[in-house]
């Protein structure tokens, strides 16, 4: 398996862009504490995580600007869903996040 993480070290910071669905809209947001953040965001489904921070989030907002419904919410359409499927690479979002955290611990 590997060594247990040193409990005296802070956990690694993993910034993610998240895609959540609420009815017919999708929120594109970012967080370095996704569990905490998503507990505060009304949503029906977590669709995907994409590794990246504020710059990537803003890039995605520009990329899908024609679908913007207000704030960080976008109309759910085929082009946006295709992007979400591509970035998710068939993995469950929390599995991807766990892998990124494990890699960050390993690479310390």
C-alpha cells in the first residue's frame, strides 16, 4: 500500500473546477475544499471534477458564455454535457479527487 501520510503535515491543496446539475442548469465553480463547498451549493447531481483553479474556471465560463443563465449557472445543453463527459473521463468525480489527493501526498 504505502506509508500513511504524516499527520503533522497539512493536507495537500487540490483545486478543482466542479460541474453540478440543478434541474436544467449546470453550475461551473471552483474550490480547493470541494466537500465543504458542495455541501453549501444546491444541486441534484455532481457531474464531474476537473483539476484546476480560478483561471480554468474563468476559461470555462468564457468558453460557455453563450449558455450563461446568470452567475456561474449555465443552460444544460449537448455541447456542455459533451465537455463534462470528456473531462470526467468516465471516472466518478470523488474517485478522481481521491486519486489526485493520493498523488499529491505521494509526490511530496
